[in-house]
C-alpha cells in the first residue's frame, strides 16, 4: 500500500514522514491536519495522498514503521551483556540520539499512540500495542548489577533518579536537533559530554 512512499529517495521520504510524525505527535490522530503535514513536507495535499492513501492508513503505517525503526536501530543494538547501569545507559542513549537525528519526533509519536483512543484507529492500535510491551525500556534494565550502589540507598529510587537525569540530557540534545534543521550531530563530542555527566552520577550513587 505504501510502496510509492517507501520507494521515494530517502530525503524526500523522511521529509514526509517527519512532517507527519510532528503533526500527529503534537495533536493526536483526530486533530492532526493533513494540510499541515503536506505543507510541512513541502508538497501538495493531493500529492501526499498519492503516496499515503488516507489519514488513517498513514497513521497506522507510521506506527508500524516507527516500531520497526526503534526495534532495529535502538532496542536490538542495546548491549544486554553489559550489567553496569551507567555503561548500558551510555550505549542506550547514544543509540537514541542517532535515531532522533533522523526522526526527531519518533519517540513522541509512539507515546501519543499509546494513549490514543480515537474510534477511527482504536481497534487496529489495540492489536499493535501488544507488540509494544516487549520493547518497554524498563524491560532492558531489570538485570542491572546493583552491587555497586551505596549500601544506604534505595536502589529503585536511585535508578529512577538516574533515568530522569539522563532523560534531561537526552531532551537537551533533542531540542538542539529540532531547532536547527541543518544540525550536524558530533557523536564523539556528545559521547564525551554525556559520559562526563555519567561519571558525576557514578560518584553520587556508587560506592
């Protein structure tokens, strides 16, 4: 059904997909405007529907498309043999930054989908949501080595504080990506800066 979109050259395809992800993430399925999506993508509405059929099918396609990207370019690449929470976070968030560089609204879109109860797409989404549970990020931190944490800490609360802190850094990078369409990610610089923050967190939570 979406061969015409998928067969476009990558830059044009990503412009259309990112325009749609942004609009759906901001407004949800019911309130999202196909006019806005077409305008943001720099194409006419008629041409957009030549590629995507209709709003409902496009929304459901995006959900499947995003899950596949997140699985292949994010979750499948997380090193589960690494049991140190900070080392795994370093690996995880650098993967996330690379995905966000290509699709800045992808994770926001998947969050919106989780809470979408639109009657137009609810039945189809209920089936697809079953596949999302296995990709819950928390499932990837259940086997962390907690022996390094200081003895006087509540480990679960400490882990949550670490996730929040790192999430704040990820949001900072995301805003830089979104605010500059010509943004060029210096992954080496981001990695050095990010690991610097992880080192400070180690001092606070480890023995």
